[in-house]
C-alpha cells in the first residue's frame, strides 16, 4: 500500500508526464498597426496560477520561426512567454537590406519602446502572468529593444540581451530604472565597436543599473541562431554566425538570471 507521500509524488509525476507546451497566435494592435504575437506556456500548470512571464523580442528579420522557438523554450522552463511582433502581422524577411529598413524605423525613436510596450501589455492581458515577475529577452535588434523598453520605465524585473546592439542609458536613468540587465555579448562581434561598448557600460555604471555583462570568446553576431550560417552564405553577410558553445552558455546564464530575479 502506498503512503500518502508516494501517492502525492505519483500524482505530480503523472501531471508532469502529461505536460505540453500550448502555443497560439495572439492578435493585438499598436498605433493603428495590426500585430500578431506568439504565446507559449505549459498547460499543466493550473489556469488560475500566475507565473513569471518573459516577453521575447525578435531579431531584425521579424517574428519568424526562430523567435517563436525561443518563446517555446522559455515556456518549457515554466514561464509564460510571448514573442512580440514589432513590424506587423506576417511581416518577416530574410533579406538584409529589407531587414535594415524595417528595423531602422525604430532606432533612436520612442517607437522602439512604445511598440515593445504594446507586446508587454498583450502578455499581461493574458491573465496568466504575475505582473510583478516579468522580464524581456531579445535577440540582436530585439536585444536593443529590451534596453529601450527598460529605459522607458516599463515594469520589468530584468532584461536579457543576446547579441544586441548596445543602447546607452539616458542621463535621467539614475534612480528611475530599477530593471536588472544581463547582456550576452559576442567577444568578436564586428558590428559593435569598442567605443560604443565602453560608452554603454559607462552609462550603466553612471545610472547605477544592476547589470551583468558576459562576453563569449570567439562569438560573432547572432551567435545563438542556428540559421545564421545559412543566411551568411546566402547573402554574403559576413560577421554573423552560430556558435554552439556561446549559445549554450548564454542560455545557461539566462536561466540563472531569470531564476534570480523571479525569486521570492
């Protein structure tokens, strides 16, 4: 005869065995632009449980399969993940020139933060998330966007930038921005100059932002994306490439960081 403890353990294991990641497209809108994000979560968790949430922001290619897969990877860790759409429903590209045009409309403009905030609001509106435990994670263009979103005063416990271009903290950030930063950087990324990186880190220090900066040896731009090598070969886009070691290490650092900022 099983003891009560063994019965409980059996039930927990049975639920875990039945767990699966539920995904669905979520339509929302910002400033007249129709957007479509990608929601992912573990449906084994009771529907009324409020879990930590992760807003995922895509590379400059748009909300493609890689961004959705990253959202699902966060969901597999037990988080409610929402891959935001920065460009518009169905707008993606694999052409660097077009991607530059799409991303270029955001850099240096308030639109970068306000469009990302619309994605954050869509995540919170699901009712699945504990609003006190929300982070944003972005890749390349998305990494930069997480910084802009944090500087805007969005209610984020932390942000994770994977090979994102650095955006310096504004002069008024000190005492205003409480979001913690994890910056995962390719040590030989040719698109980020030493001067811009040094200025970025100085600005974080000046703003008193709690940050971790990790530089991965031998890693260039887009080091987490397994499809980066094919894009480089197709378009002759030197400077991007997948590196498994850096991808795995940065994912481990991200997991540790999220566990830390969401701890109660």
